[in-house]
């Protein structure tokens, strides 16, 4: 393994899902729903397979039906007008969009600012592109009795140097559940314009917002031409295995990403692309229903974790809740070491979670935080809560 990748080892999601499988524990680690997406969307995939649509290489940028559906969806939901031919690229999940964007836009030695904790593929892809990651840490704060992780705009501003190429943003944010406000995003936009930076914004949880609203960065003044937005059908429609994602934005940015993408996978997910095109045309009631269902699950798990003794950062968005394990006491929380805590948890009470420290360069800052996923059936969450309560 070369030096660029040596530090990354095995992704925590594979490690923790394997631990869940080998111990039979409830897997609240890796974020995937335990209920598949809508029947009619599955039927659409079957129809595409049967009718021979997408069984052979589809067009490199994605099938026109899907590119048009992505453009229509952004227009309908956010008022963003996109040319499906020049401003939309279909990728093998958001993961490939992130990789292709960084490989296409970053020169060796360029600095890339990422919010810390950051989704693990960001760090590996910045490294593969030869860039230098510059983490800006979201700070844990308690305001009016509610805990949340907050972006310190002064820290973000101070992180920009003449070598900064782009900001890699993520809202709603995995793993903290923070949803950046319009005011925060406006400040990010102003900074990007002032310092002439590109922004790659990962908005895969765009429809999973429980408090406040999702504001697409590309809708803010001056951002249309410098923003590449990344989306995914995996989260919105509960088909994480289909690996259908996309990148949208200004034609020059999308063309650059397409250049890298064609040599990574060329194309992927043929028949599923047609099915996702139909999914994107479902009425808003579908995403509203999904959001309301997940909000109830967020509350169930957050309250259960609090009752079990964790300090809970109730998320405004995503399907993850971050907790601080230190209130459990030094012994139960392994002295606030989330790694040791998560490795021992399946044995102790039959639950798997993710140590947020893997998403930090400043490991000490992330050490006491542990993430639980709540995209699971209510009965599963209830069982997990009762097991966690028995910890003490
Ligand atoms: N970005 C974030 C923030 C994620 O949480 C995930 C996956 N959970 C991805 C990207 C990857 O999405 P996909 O499965 O579409 O590749
Ligand atoms: N994005 C999912 C998570 O955060 C995991 C995806 C993966 O396994 N790469 O849990």
C-alpha cells in the first residue's frame, strides 16, 4: 500500500459491521436502513431489468431520464435550474462523486478544508488526490439546554490560506447531525467569494431535516458558479446498495468531475438509474413521510440514550445521533475513549456503534464521542435502548 493510503487502514464501517455480524449484536453502526425503499421504485428497477434498459453500458454521464429527473427535482424543491446535459452527472453513489470531484479539482499540494468530524472517505480521497486536508473542528456547545456541534466561522476564516483550493462542506452533517443555518451558509458563501474558492457540498441528507430547513449552498448569492453539489438516492430513498448518486453544478465543474469519473467506473447501476428517475418524481409526501418517521425514531433513540446515561447531541438532521460517553463514568466509558468503548459494546450489551474519533485529525477532540444510527425499525431501536440501559 502506498504512503498516501497507508494511514487509512480498513474503513470503520466495515470493521464495525463485521463485529455486529460476528457477535450478533444490533448494528447501529454503519448507516443503512433495515427496511428497503418504496415498492413502486423496486418495481421500476425490475421493469428496467426485464425490459433491457440499462443492462448494457448506459451513457457515461448517466441515462437522460435520470439526469432530467435530477434537474427537475432541484428545480421543484429549490428553484435551481440545471441543464441536464451539461450540469448533471450520475455517479456510483455519492462516494464516487466525492472521489471524482477531488481527483478532478485538486492539484497536488492544494489545501482542502473539511469540517471535522468528516465523513471518512473525504480524508482518503483528499490524500489520493495528493491534497492536504485542513480540518475545521465543529465545536460541542450547549445552548438553551440543547447540545449541538457548531461551526465557528472565525476558525473557518482562519483556515483559508493562499494554498486553499476548496472547501468540502457537508450539511446535514454526518456524524454530528448539525444542519448549517442560512446565516452560517451565507458566511461560508461570502468567504468563498472573497477568497475565490470552490465549494464541494455533500448534501446527501438533504431530505432528512427535522429542525430548521435544508438550504442548498448553490442557492446563495455568488455560489451557483463555484459550487459542486453532491446527492444520493441511497439516503433519500433507502436504497444504499444501489449506489446511485450525482454531482450537479456549473458546466465547467461537472465536466471536470466527468473527466475523472469516466476512468473510475465509466458507468454504474444501469437499471437502477431508471428506477431512481421514477423515485425522484414521487410526490413530496414521500420525503415528508420519511422525515416524520425518522424524527420519531430520533426522539426514541435520543431519549433512550439519555436515560441510559449518555450526553446526547440531538441531531437536527441525518439519521445519526452523536453522544458523549463520559457521563457514564470512567469505567463504563473506558475513560472517555470511544474506540475502546465501541469495541467492547457488543460483548457488554449487544449493540454496535461508531467511534467518532475516526473522523478527526484532532483525535483528542473526538475521543469521547460515539455515533448511533436510528434508521432502523422501532422495535429494533427499543430493544437497543433496553440493552443500553442495562449497561450501568
Ligand atoms: N456522504 C456522506 C456524508 C455519507 O454519510 C455517505 C454515506 N452514508 C456518503 C456520502 C456516501 O453515499 P453513497 O452511499 O451514495 O455513496
Ligand atoms: N455513510 C454511511 C455511514 O456514515 C456508511 C457508508 C459506508 O459504509 N461507506 O454510516
